[in-house]
C-alpha cells in the first residue's frame, strides 16, 4: 500500500498509461492515412487507364488516327513546298524575260540578285556582291544609298554610263524600297532601262532642228540674193548686164534647188548631222 501511495510510482504509472494511449492513437492514424492513400491511388488508376488497360480495338483506332494525321500533315507540307517552288519558278521566269534590268540590293548595300537583262545592260558577267558605287559610279549610286539609309519612297535618276568594255550608254533608273511584312526594310529594288537608242534619237532630232534652222537661214539668204538681182534687172537698161544678172539669178536658183532637194531627201541632213555630231564630240 505504501508503494501505491508513493508519488513517484503514481507519476510513472500515469506516464506509462499516456504513452500507451499515444502509441495506440498513432497506430490508428497511420492506418487511416495508409488507407486514404490506397483509395486515392485506386481512384487515380481507374480515372487514367494505361495502354495496357485500353481495349485492343480502341488502341488500334488511336493508332490509325495518328497515322492519318501524320499523312495529312505530310501532304500539306508537300503541297506548300510545291506551291513555294512554283511561285519561285514563276518569279524567276518573269525576271529572266524582262527587257529591263532588275537589281536587288540588301540592307548592307550589296547586290543580292540580278536578272540577265541587268547583266547585259551593265556589262557585268555577275554583279552579285557588288555595291552601287562599284556598278554605277554616278548619282544613281546616291539614290540607292538614300533609299537604303532612309527607307524613303521611289526615286528616279538618269545618267550616262560606261560599261567595263568601254561602251557608252544612257540609263534611266528607278529605285524602290522593299519592305517586310512588319514594315522593316529588307532592301532596295533597282529597275534599269537602257535609253541609249532613245537618247541618240533625241540628239539627232536636236541636230535636225539645228540643221533646219541653218537651212532656213540659207534659204533666206538665197531669196534675198535673188530678189536683189531681180531688182537690179528691172532697173538696168544695159542688155549685157541684164544677161549677166539673169544668169546669176538662174545660178542662185539652181543652187537653192539643189540645197532644198538634198534637204528633202535627207542626204544633206545626215551629212550635216554627222559633221555637227563630230563637232559636238
């Protein structure tokens, strides 16, 4: 009885009982937690079936759909590639058959693409990788640089041009910016027209105009001379002098007729034009 009345024994007994109760509660909690985890795992496995749990016919259906989508994607890709090749071939065909030259400059100022007409007009076997200064050596190069630097609108220029072989040509050039879809600048397109033949026609017309003015002056002088002879002939009473004046009038009229005949046939004009061109050169 004294042992049971001892406070230390009583305290130890209480601690032992509480420890046993805590152990039992812990075991129950662990069992409940394990059962909850097992239930969640079972529910998850039922909600997300694996390939092994799928029926065979459903598995085959999924595989067939995937194959069909892959084939459709391949066909779409091939169609887009054929369309791109067709567009590229069409663009190349158009550029190759243009009578005017086309140069495409990149943002670095170098030629990225050129058509056969541009090579023929400029006289270079290949202008790819060349700059505007190397090609034109004139104000045309300034227009190209201005478009590439400022992205400004279309610019035009005319200038004389000398090919590497020494041939003289007169070119008319239109430079336009090439914008990207987002508005940025991809480069500049240069359209080149050879106006050499037209320039020669212009110069010939100018020369013909000068020659026509000279012929008009000559005609006026001849008419003035003939008029003077005629007035002297009217006033003159000497038969010999009158005969001489008549001969002079006939000679001047014949010279005027030859001059006008040559002018109308164009022979004298061409000869005069050649001499005038030589003097201008």
